[in-house]
C-alpha cells in the first residue's frame, strides 16, 4: 500500500468511527429537551426520570464524540496538507463558525445543564438543553456546508496569485444547494438513530419490568426466597411487583411510544430528503449515481437494479439479476422515461472535457469503486429497516394501553439498535466513495472554471512515507478501538442500571447555595 492508500484508509476509519457517535448526539439532544419540556409543562415526574436517564447516555456519547472528532480534524494537516492548502480560503469560514458558534454554544450550555439542576430557575435550566440541541444541529450544518463544497464547489473564483480557489461569496458557500438538501437528510437520519435508540431501550426496560414483576409475584406466593429474581438496578432492588408494573406503564410505555412516533416522523423525512438529494446528485454528480446502480451504459428509460452479481468493479462482468423497469428514471427526475447516463459514456465525456487539464493524467479513470457505491447505497436502505421494525413493533405491542411483556421483542429491539448507526455509516461511505476520484468535484453548472477548480484525490495527499503512515494508522485504530470499548461499557452499565433511585424527585432551586456547602462535591459526581 502506498501513501495515498494509507492516507485514505486512515481518514476513512477516523471519519466513519466519528460519525457513529455523531447521529446519536444530534438526535438525542432534542429528544432529551422534549422530555424535559413535557416534565416542565405537566409536572409528571416520570418524564423527569426519563430526562435524567437518557441525558446521562447523551453525555457519554457527547464526550466520546468530541474526543474522536478532534482526532479527525488532525487528518487535514497530517495526511492531506495539499488538500487543506487548496481549500483553505473556503473551509476556514464554515469550520470557524462551527467552532465559535456551534461548539461553544453546545459545550457552554451543556455544562450549565449538567450542574444547574439546583442552581438555575427551571425555565432557564430548560432553555439550556434546548440551546444545546440548537448547537449540535448548527454544528452539523457548518460541517455539511464545508463538505458540500467538495461535492459541488460554489462561491469561489480562481486566484492566480494564490494558485487556489478564493472565496468571493460566503453566502453562496453556506447556502450551497447541496448543503440545503444534504443537511435535512443528515438531521432526519440522526433523529431516526436516536429515536430507535430510545425506543429499543424503553421496550427492553418495559419487558424487563413486566417479567421481573411476574417472577417476583410467583416467588412471593411460594414463599421461597431462592426464587427471588436478582437485579443490579438500584430502582428495582426493593421494588414490589406493583411498583415494577407501574413503572412499566407510567414511564417506559409513554417514553417508548414517544420514541416510536418520533422514529416514524424521522423515517418519513429521511425518505423525502433522500429523494431530493438523489435528484440533485443525478444532476451534479451523474457518475456517482451511475456507479450506485452499476449502470455501465446509458439507458432510456433506466431500470433500478435490485440485485446485480459479478465482479462489480468492472463493467464487463456485471449482470443485473433483478431490475425494476423505469424506476431509476423516476428516481432521477420523477419521470419514467428520462435518460440516465452510464459509467462508460460519462467516462468518455469527462475525458474529453478535462483533456490537458493540470493535475489530470492521461487515461485517468473518473469512475468510483462500483462495488462499494452499489452495495453502500443498498446497505444504507437495508439497515434502516431495523428502525422500522422497532417503531412499528413498539406501537403495535403498546396499542390500547397494552404493555410489552414479550422477552423476544425486548431482545430484538436491543439487537436493532446498531442498525440505524450502520445505515448512517453506509450512507456516508456511499457519499464519499462515490465522489472518488475527486476530492473536489468539478462544477460545470455555475460558471466556474472546471479546468481549475477541482482536485483529484491523489493530488491532495501529503508527502509522507508509508512507514510513518502505518504508525499513525495503527495508533489511531488502536486508540479508537479502546475508546469504542469505553463507550460501549459505559452505555451498557448505565442502561442496565436504569434511572437513579431519586431521579423522580424534582430539584429544589437554592439561590443561596455555594460551592462550600456540604452538597458541593455531589454536584461533581458523574452526570448530575
């Protein structure tokens, strides 16, 4: 493996790993804010318990997300210095705004939310978690705005002095039409991830309570202490069967149904925004969409490939086994008879357009890896079905005031938690791998100079030797693996423990409290 291959692997690993944590942070922040708002408006203490419980899981994810995100940003200077120099005049603005506005907003008010339960008025404290939710959403917008320049550069002109694109329209950069369709799709996918996470945990806890209540009742009837079910959850140690069933009905059922409905709304938005994004990709990056279908030759009308076999990185060895006629044409522009260009024709078109362009070598292959783009697109859709199972199953089993008591569904819901994470990762792999071999895709539509404003991936890499890259690749992979274990163990521990024994006690705001008071150290304990 040469320096380019190693640099791509390193950036891919750090990016995909980081983005495993990002959707849960983006989606869980508004869900926790809604839970706290319901408690604030209704006074129902069960929603306070839910707020603190899922807020704790949110904090774990946020902390690990920050740690992995910092390492990811190092990649720009470490392995992609030429690329960083090329896009510096553009990336500086949205990334600075992400740090100065979004990250400061979320981190500052998250601290106030953590330590302000008994120190801030309730309305002010509620406002802090909403500002956190706004901050994480704004952070996503500025990052996507920067990424969208790579997919569809706008708002720049070539500078002969700097020998790189110079931004001449900041508003055009942050309102890039690619940003305006990608952002809602990413946010909807994040909401779907968090909703599945909350619904699955709620369903599992509901099932756990009902099963434990049944076993506890049986043990009480027989009077055999050895039959008493054991637990490590503080909220269940001294609970009676009636307490457990009440907990399932009053807390876990409403939380689960709220998350299931949230998932359905998010799922509909994912479909709508995904369709919008696909139509724009057909116009801006036709090679990506042709590769996503392994469509080697132009078709009119074009069918949607459900299954293709063969050595799919080679157009000479692909056989489409199952195809839906005319569907690809409909996905392209909502017409069933439109033409969709194939990989071979687009390769010829790009070769002619970019002949003699600096940085483009003769014989350059402009097609991405067909296998990765084809199956990445389908993996994204397939994994999303896990959220559908949890949402529809949860709503069906809790209809007419019913409570889930099926151990099988409780475990199935837990097993479905990874599916939206995998769907998000697959979507980003498709988006970024489909952009190859470009790191900045030429834009012929907006009067930019495509012979200047573009960059091939091999021209953006730093001048490092493979041994140096092997060291950092292995080091980051091991570090990320360790952080992954920490993340999983912390999440598992606090999910199993459940809400704290006193989480349903409304905090009493004491304006005279000081750091020297006896309860000061308690404020520095984990989470609350």
